[in-house]
């Protein structure tokens, strides 16, 4: 399944909305005060979870869009760049899913009632379990780090195509 040569408008919108939300999400998560057992999550946690759920939904939509609207690999790239580009993209999907689900599980294991922007309550994925909460919190933090490193590699590759290779590969994802 070859696909078109450039990403379409929906793919670009999904991509850049997710980028914007992650730019907001990381500082919220890192600057939020630690929440301990028995504490009620406040507005910061509600906003963090809400942005995370929005990222999850947009990533799922982007994933299904990519499956149904494939874009052909850039033919001018060496094979190693095509393969590594494809691998990084699939890893980004996996890490976004794992990071958001692990955060949702963490809130569930803590017994927190969370909502989507105070409008829609989110279902609990698990029951209150302190030990599991500590474990999943560590996994969530590891996923956050893995995701930010992978994003860094993705951005570095894009910048390399703009400033070093000057091959216009990045034009495929930029607005026309």
C-alpha cells in the first residue's frame, strides 16, 4: 500500500495539535506538586489528565488516519533513513499510548475520581491499590522520559533535514 506523497490536511492538523498539547502537557506534569495518598487531585491534576486524554484521543484518530491514508516514504532517502523514520513514528505512537494509559492507571490505582476538563467523569481503569499505584507511577515517569527522548530524536531528524540535508523532506508535514 503505497499512498500519497504528502501528508494531507487532517494528518497535519492532528500532528500539530498533538505537538501543541504536548508542549503544554510536559510543563504541567513536571511542575505539578507531588500528590500523596489521601490527597485530592486539584485543578492541576485535572488539567494534566484532561490534556493527556485529549492527546490520547487525537493520537488514536491520527493513528487510524495514518492506517487509512498512508503516505509513501520519501524515495530520495537512503534505506536506513526510511526504516528509522518509520520505526520512530511507530515508537511515538506506542509511547504516547503507553504514557497516557499509565497515567490514567496511576490515577485509578490512587482511587482518584478524575474528569475531562470537569465536564465528563473518566472511568476508573483499576481499583484503589497503593502498591500498584507506586509501580505504575514509576512506569509512567519512565514512559514520559522515553517519550520526550523519542520526540527529541524526531525533532533532531527533522531539523537535520531542514538545515543539513536541505532535502525538503519536512515540507511534507508543514502547511502548504
